[in-house]
C-alpha cells in the first residue's frame, strides 16, 4: 500500500503538506466509518484505500460493516432502485424488517467514534443511537438522488435530518433538508492496482487469458452487473456499430455482497449476446483490480451507459488512463466528462452508437479526448483531493464558526 508521500510526484508536494496541516487539527479524533459491505462497489473500494491514508496522516480511522441477510439486502436493493426512480412499492413489512435489522446492528455495534460516518441507506437508522453514543454523525449518500421515488425519499429523510451533516456526490443531488449539506465527489487512487501503470506484458497476458484479440478495436464497459448500468443497452450499441466498424465488446465486472441481482443480469446479457464470439462477458471475482486495469488500458473506447449513476468511478478510472470515454449524461458523470472536451456525453442507444462509430473511425480525435480527460481527473478527482475535502468536513464539525489557524506543515 503506497504511503501519503508517494502521491507527491503526481499532485505536487504542496498538496501533501496541506493534508498534514489539516490533519494536525484533528489530532486525537476518531472517525468510525459504517457501511453495508467490505467487498464490491465504489464505497468499499474508496474506504479500502482511504482508511490507511487517513491513519498515516494521524487520524484514528476505523471501518465497521453492518450485518444483513438475503431478505434485508433484497429490501435495500428495492430502496436503491426506488431512489433511482423505479416505481416500486416498499410495504410496511419491508420497512419494519429494514428497521429491525438496523436495530439489531445498533445493539451489537460499539459506537466509539468522535465522528460516526454512515454510508448510504442500508445503515441509515443507526442514527437512533446518536444521543446515547454522542459524537458527530455524518450521513453520506453515494447514489443518484436526481428523481427518487417520493415515499422512499421521505422515509429516509426522516432519518437523514437527525444527522449533523449530509454529504452528496453532485450538486443535482441536494435535498430540502433541515441540516447542512456538503458536496464531496468521490475519487480514484492513481497508485492502486486498478489504476497504476502496467507493463505491456501484463496487459497482453490478461487479453490472452480472456480470448480477446489485441489487433482489433476493443470497446469496453467495466461495471457491476446491474440493470442501472444498462449492459443490455451496451450490447445493442455494439450491434449497431459492428455493422459498420469491426470491433469487439468487453463487458466486465462483478457484484457486491449487498446486491442480490448480479447473477440474473449476467444471464440476461449472455442471452442477448448469444452466438457472437466478439462479445466477451467476464464476471470478475473480488480482487480483480489488475485485470480491470489491463482491460481498460487495452481498450480503444470505454463506455459507461448508465441509466442512473451516483458518480461512476469507472469513468474516472478510464479517463485517468487517457482513454476516450462515451458516457450517459446522468448523475455525477457530467462532473467528469465535459462534452467533446474530456469525453462524450450521450442520452440514448442511438447517440452512443453514433459517437462510438465516430471515435473508432477518428483515432486522433479519440486520443485528444482521452488526454484532456486524464488532465481533468488529475486536477479534480484523485484521492488526495477527496481526503482534503473530508478533513475540511471533519474540521467544520468541531470548529463551527471559528477561524482555524494552521501551524507549520509536518512532512516526515
């Protein structure tokens, strides 16, 4: 695991110095993160990288995961889909069971943090313990809140409003809440196995293992197999473009322990792609970061055809590798992709197919988009910026209304 000073050659030493300055003001504070899974999905990925770096900066940072069974995660998946606008009915029994599991976790969990940082809806009702546990409570929503189903959002807001602060990933997700709201976009770690530079031999080895022809254009979408990522729509885009440009399609990703629908979606995509040897559907197990890195680096164009998206870290990953990206203009994606400058934003199968055909036929233009995209990610969406935002958030909880005087930087 790289140390915080290893990022200085990428972001500059002044950025690292500022992180030490800010962290000094939080000396002695404990941050307790709580979410619903330690494997799969962007939240677990970010925490895996961020927790050790915060500890190195001197912030006592921990990470706890709530327990849940299949029934609970089926309900939370319904909540997830409803927040993304699906017209679903959550029954009184659903909500009662959801709260029962939260109460069971709250009874078992030790709330020891000066800051209790709760991620996403699954553990949201742990805030029932706020008065008893003390500390500052922050709720962080990582999903797309653009058009949530009203009854579900109202239920969640009855809990969100009991926190001290709410954090969202994009300006369009802000809600009419009684508590302060903060915008903090997610980030990628440029030194992680998923994003670090790879030898060509490693990239070629991954392509060979999955039977992908490196001599022909490769169109890739890396995502959880989730209907909101629209993998079936990606297959439709590929079929339209394949009539005009010879190319291969790679749909690769895995699942998360709190998402019960992944295997069903994989089967739907396989059925749609039956009989085409140029469609590679790859279900990756956890810890496949090098494989994902290699597939992205080998790609000619990367897609992210999400129907809804909290942020879309796979977009930042691909742009960091200077790959031309075509992505849906939803959720937090437009923060990363500036249309026709750092990538392409689209709204439909037809539009995605049109631009994919163009980028495959105009490699110079595609390369320019990729290079611009890499610079945009470097300036805005790397983990050091994310840590800085969190440190400022934590400081605001304890120094509300005060001027924070920073001492000299400490750079061991």
